[in-house]
C-alpha cells in the first residue's frame, strides 16, 4: 500500500485518480480548495490551496506519490506553473515521487515530432495546452526529485466520460490513436494508467501518453 496525495482531487482527472487508488487499497489524501459534493469513501480530504503550501502543514510528509491534477481554468488560469514550482521546491530531496497530469497538446503526433500543439491546434485550448507544455519543461529542469508526466488522449474530459474498460495503451511520447485515427480515453481508464505508474514505475523522470 502506498500513501498517495492527489492535488485537485475533486476535479475530473483528480477524482478518477483518487477513486482508482482507493479501490486498490492505497491510503489517499485529496487536497482541494472546496469541499467535495460527494466525498469518496476511504479517502481523506484536506481543504486548502497549493498556492499556500505552508497552510497545508505536513500533508505531504511520508507521501510515496503526489499527483498534481491542477487545471489552468477559472482563478487558476495563470497560477498553475507557480503552484507547480512551489510544489517541486517543497518535495525536492524527499522520497516522494511527483506525478503531473498534462494535456494532449504537448504529445507528439509521430516519433520524433512534431507536437499536436503545432498541428493547427484549436485556439480556444492553446492556453491550457501551453501550461501543460511549460509544466513538462519545468519538470525536465528538476534534478532533486523523481517525477512522471502523463498526457491524456486528444478527446478526454467529462463531456466524453466513457466507461471503465480496464485497458489502455502507452504511446511513450507519441499521442495514442486507434486504427480509425481517433484519440480517446475515459476518465476511469486514464486513472488506471496513473495508478499503474505509481505502483510499477516505467517512466522515471519521463513522460508518456495514454489512449485506446
């Protein structure tokens, strides 16, 4: 059993990750700025902001993995990179492993590039994609902390919830598409990939993309 802290654990990706981790018997702590509408049985909730790490006290102490599922939306639109920078500083030199949920935009469309972001990416999603790209670059400059970064499929979110199939494919740094060219994954199966990586690390200080 691992102790896992999920930041943004009441959002779409974060709540799925917390649920999957609890279902496998892990000790899960969820950090969120607002109390959950439907608390997950088996998870501990800490209300607070990652922008004020001191106020969170010792919540990260002894964590085997800390997963950031922050979304650059609303009042966090321009705060995610600063929050991640503070989190890296807080965890540096500890045994905790940091996992960061990114977006599909930074994944490559073929081995060696280019990125999906550079292929006529929709303007309305560019800011969010850029935050994911900048987050990965920040991690790649980090020396004193083990991390992993995960790209979801191109179509991923509460508007396309999908079902838990128990399967996914790992594309390395390349966007995962099916035989028809579609890139999708459900929230539940994305969470399986995250918790699998925590339990059996395959991408130490590296990124990977998942989809069907």
